[in-house]
């Protein structure tokens, strides 16, 4: 039987080969396109506000830490820092975070307690006799406070300290009753010192931080509770003649980031953010301790006198402070949280005596 040979004309073979080459090039092009880098993602922009004035040690450290985070995250985040209260008082910046106008804020315990009121227990008068007591107590309660902030939409990135706050005045103050002689400023958002003033029998003058210097200049107020460094930085010292040697309280603060923004970061990026902030926070606390010491020396050079209360006077301050703690139970923090805070503090004290 004769075999049937099916032959394809050479032209068709050429066409098939040609089409095969074209298809190969087409698929190769697809692979090449898919391998190209995608357009750069828009960075996550984080706007942070603080009352701290431009040029202060704290702001220099904030800028240093944010630059390092930007570099470590390869530009994935970009920070804008608003200084000197230009975005408003702390209550305002906290509210702006809720509306998305800001994404972070460095606030004192006054701002923190508008979100998580129990944190106010760390800012009570005469409750800590040393920085170490405060730090140990805060660490013991850190998870409680961080969870409370998170549930309300804020990530606690790290703690900050402003140091001990003293009474500065135009007249000598030794005993709580001496406050009745003056015109006492209280921060209009500070429930704790306001309550203490009322407990003593003083009608305080509530003002925002930006309004204090004009009030000192006009004599509307003549007594303020503040750290030495802040007193000098804010130029309030020009109307001050006396400082009571016994501190009233240890002031703390924290850096908060909007939870919605925080969750845009990967776990690895969050870890880098936290580790960098922890490093710079440690540096900040060390420098702030130094700045407060230097501010006290500066104030002595400006003629500000130190007034030393007697043991009986100090006992009166402590009694007034404890009554203030009790007055705040129920409308700022719970009795349970106050008891827990005192227990942690006393545990630390007992270790020192062992």
C-alpha cells in the first residue's frame, strides 16, 4: 500500500514559526512588565502636635527620633511636627486626632486623662517621693493604661517625663494656707491641681498655657505650678520671686499615635517605630533632668529665692494631698485604681528597705 505523505508548504511552516516567535515575544513582554517595580507608594503621613516650644531640647529630640524612623522605614512614613501649641491645647489636639486632622500628639497627663482618666492617679500631689517610685509604679500599671488608650483609639508609643513640679510665686509659700494669699493659676484642663486648690480653700484662676505669661505680666495671676525648665522656656520666670523647695507632683506625659494610622504599619515597622522611640525617650529623660537642674541654677542667678517649709508645713501639704486623692475618686478615677497604684508604689518602697 502506498503511504500517504502529508506535506506542509514551506511558506506555512515559515508563518507558523513566525507566529510562534511573536507569541513568545508577547509572553516574554508580559513577564517583563509584571517584573517591573510598582509605582512608589504614597508615604503614610503622620502629623504630630505638642505644646513644647520650638528650639527646646524636647523638640530637637522629637525631630531626631522622627528622622531616624523615616530613614529606618525607607520613607514609608513622613512626619510633620507642630510645636508651641499652634494646633491648640491638649484637649483640642486629642479631639483633632479623632477627626483625622492630626495623627499623633505628645501630651501631658492632663491630655492623657481626657482619654484614659485612670492615668491621673500617676499625677497626684505628694504621691511619689522620687522619680524611681513613679517609674516603677508606671511600669507595673503600663498594660492597664495602654489597653485603655487602645480601646479608645490611641496607640501608646512611649512615656515621657517632665520632672517634678514646684510652686513658683511672687510671695513666699510654705504652708497650704499661704496659697490663699495669692492668685493661683491652674491649667484649665487640670482636674487634679484644680481640686487640690479647692480643697485648700483657694479659688484658682483657670487659663490655657498660652494665656499665662500675659496674666503674669498684668498681675492676674502670681502663683504657678510648673517644672523649672518649663518655667524658664515659657519665659514665666520674669515675674517670679520665690520657689517652694518641696515639689508638689511629678509630671508625666506620653506620645500617642492614632490607632487607625498605627494599623497601617506592618508588625516589623511597628517594632522599629517602638524601638527607635524607646531609645530617644531615654535620651530625652536624661537631658530633661539635666535641663531642670540647669534651670534651677539659672533661677538662682535671677534672684529667685528658695523657701523651705518646716516639717509641720510638709505634713499639712501631705494631708491636703491625701484629701485631694479622695475627692477625685468617682469623678476622675475609681477607688480600685487608686488603691492599685498605691499598692505598687508601696511595694517599691518596701523593696528599698529590705
